[in-house]
């Protein structure tokens, strides 16, 4: 990564896993990093580790619960008060294959956290990116997007038997639709911000906590969280990256390795669905472009 001095980088879900590594990567290159976390104590502990690594590291911890739109709004309000710019937004936080649950606003938990929370956050902060050079929004997707298929008649799984893996895949497909539509909107306005997506392959983090059988497999199949963070850091900082692209590891089945540009599935390129998801997301969150 080039030097990131004078850049303000906001990372969601920075209290562990990839988010911590992404924050560490940016802080190591001199950026001002805002670690958005739902658990302040956990976030502060991670910030201390980053400062231990680099005494001059400039990291702040701020509370954000993506499963609660009032928290997203409050976060945005405070961020606007405390900062005058945002160069890079990394929409990283996520949950996977959890039991059925709902966000504070009543949305299915995975869709509500992974997609709607980030949708609202991005739109609320975009004005702070308008005056910076090379602004970027990087959103974490997953190989799991490939089995995603949104049911617009039942986004909250009220009419069907809940399938936790399907709901995860759906939310990660939504992350790609969001990236593509966001990019089209920037281009439509002639605004030089770029929206890109990245995935870490299979990285050893706490993400698998809801699947007891999966976590032990991390030891054999997963790469480190630090390696998993590389495609995100690449997407967020490499000068050659273009809007709408998707980055992931270059190794076997895209599960490990160093960052390369990868192809999302055909479905994620569907403009009509991406446009529909955008409209529905505006309606559900009450946050508009
Ligand atoms: N690890 C992988 O192999 C893998 C593969 C594909 C994609 N991904 C994607 O990578 C991203 C990061 O996952 P990870 O592997 O680093 O998982 P992780 O270790 O479980 O970390 C997830 C982070 O998100 C935070 N978070 C969860 N719910 C939140 C909420 N409602 N509001 C704010 N923050 C919240 C967590 O906070 P707490 O610390 O409070 O729990 C944690 O900091 C996710 O989007 C995931 O879908 C990961």
C-alpha cells in the first residue's frame, strides 16, 4: 500500500476479524482510522494493540450498531461533528448463518445488518466524501453470494421456513447489487467516487461462531485474517482499481492467496434487480440518495 497519510478511513466491524486487520493495515500506513464497533470495550482493546504496533497510529473508536438504524443515524451525526471528511469507507461488519433474529427495526438480522445497515450508513456519510481525492466505498461480499437469490416478496423470511445459509448468501449478493448500483449512481452524477467490492476467501475469524462444525475446520482450510484482509486493502487503496470491480484471493477456488480481480456471478450483474433493491432499501431504511 502507498502511504495513506492525511486520509480518513472508516472501518465497520473493526473490533475483530478482518475489520481489525483492515484497520491495522491502514493505521500502519499513516491513515487516520475510525474503528466503528458495536462493543466499545472490545474496540478500545483492539485500538490499543494498533497503537502498540505503531506509536504514532491515529485511531479512534466509535460506537455503531448496524442492526439498529437509530444507532446508524446517531453515528452519522457524531461523525459529521467530529470529522470534516471521509476518504475511504469500508463496509466490513457482518454476521453469518445465525439463528433467526430481527434487527431493532424488525428486519431479518443478516439482511438488516449486512446490507440495510451499510446501505443507510453509506448514504448518510456520502456528503463527507464529495470533496476528497479518490474517495472509495469498499463493501465486503463473499463467495457465498453465488447461492444468493433475493425473494423480494419475503425479504424478512416471514412467509418461508428460515434457512440461515440462504439468508447469508442473499445478504452477500445484496452487497454486490449495492456496490454496482452505487457505482452507476456515482457515474450518473459524474462524481469521481468509486464503489468496489472484495471478499477474503475463507479466513479464520469469529464469523463461523454460529456453526459449531465449521469453526474447527478453520485450522485446516482457512487462511489468516491478515491474509483475508488483503483483497480489501487492495480494493481500498490500489491506484489501478476501477469502480464496480470485485477483488478476492487468487488461490484455489478463491479461498486463499493474494488479491486479484475476480468475477462475481452473472446474477449479481442484473441491473433491474440492483435498482429494485436500491428502491426497497431506501423505503425500508428511510434514507435516500
Ligand atoms: N471470514 C471469512 O472467511 C469471510 C468470508 C467471506 C466474507 N466475509 C465477510 O467479511 C466481513 C467480516 O467478517 P469477519 O470474518 O471478520 O467476521 P468476525 O470476526 O465475526 O467480525 C465481524 C465484525 O462485525 C461486527 N458486527 C457484527 N454485527 C454488527 C452490528 N450489528 N453492528 C456493528 N458491527 C457488527 C462484529 O462485532 P463484535 O466484535 O461485536 O461481534 C465484528 O467486529 C463480513 O462482512 C463477512 O461476511 C468473511
